[in-house]
C-alpha cells in the first residue's frame, strides 16, 4: 500500500485527500492520503513524521504552511527548482536520500497557460505580470514566470518586502521590478499587464468580503486575473474582475496541477487533470 500525506497547520479545509483518493481510484492503486496537522511548536512530531519517509513507512509527503521553507533543514537534498524557489511542497525518498521538490511552480504555470490557451492560438502572449504579495506563496509564482520569460512586477504592502523577494532570484534581476502596493503606483503600471495574480491570503475564508485590490483602481482591460486562494471557490478578487468583464480564476486548477505532478513523482502515474478536478469542483 502506498502511504501519502500532507503536513502543515491548520489543515481543516484541505482538498488534497479528495484529489489523491481520486488519483488512487483512477489508477487502481491501493493507497491512503493522510492529513498530518502539526503545530509549528511540535518539532518532535515533525521530525518523527519525516523519519517515516526515510524508513519507508510513508512513501511521500506534501508540505504546506507553515513548513514549506523550514522543513528544508530536515532534508538531504533539493531539486534545482526547489532550491531556486527556496520552498518545498513535495518530499520523497530517492537513493536513501530525502529529496524536496516544488510542484507549485509548474502547477501554477500549467494552469495559467490553460487559461491563456485560446487567446494564445490567436496571437502572441504579452508576457507581463503583476504579482500582489511577496510572501511564501509568491516565491513559486515569481520563479515560474521569470523562468518562462515573463517580465514580473512584485507589489507588496511594503516595498522592502518586494525587493527582498526579488533579491532571492539574482539570475533574473532584469525581469523583476518591485513596487509598493498602493493605488497611485498600480495606476501607473497597469496598462501593460497581461496577468494579475493575488499571492496574498486576503479574501480567504472566513474573510470572504475582502480583496487585495485597492479601492478606486480600475482593472486593466486586457488582463487575466488569477487568485491563488481557492477557499471560497469564488473570491471577491475574482468576482470583482468578472463583474468588470474580465477572465478570472481561483487557484483550484493550480491545486489540482501541483497534486497531479506530486502524485506522478511518487507513483509514476500521470492522472488526467479533468478527473481530479471533478472530485473537488463545487464540493
């Protein structure tokens, strides 16, 4: 039996078990996916859990808040992608070494291009993006975009936050710019944006009436809006963009993509995304 799981805190609303149970069933694999809700102060339990991968009692783990960065010190090696991002969301054992990978970045990019696919067939995509936020969630997004040739503006509440994130990608300085997340600043940079991503937790349940988008700032008419938040299924950020006639999506597709990529790392099986999405849509 394949034993997988997710470590983080809190995990009460995680959709990962549904996604991976669907993957097991689709592939005809006997397996379980367990939520390991471990408070950040419980280092003994976290170490014990990681040890279970090393002893092969567990095949692999997904990692979420607050451990995507701190768990690195417990691993033996990182994939180049995880090392560049500085965050891990997938752990597995290879050649008796605990390896950390990051499937958030390719998962995000795959879903974005799925949204852009129809227009991409008509004309060349303008690769200019605005990322709201400079925390852990923004790392994978920024890395995936600049690695794919996008020009990215990072806007955070404090400009020092944006600059600190940019400094983590020294090989892509020419593609990155940092600004303060303020109305006047946004108005000056929005006309050229093709993609706007909310990488903050603003608007996440239970604070569903909040949005990271400043009041009084118009939406760029040619942009696609993407919210990494997927709980609720339609955030205020997404609803407001749609009300303005724009294409907008939550991060549910990214969640499915990153899960599918992790499942393939652990099992070798590539599960159709539509199959996994059907397990969590409108549930």
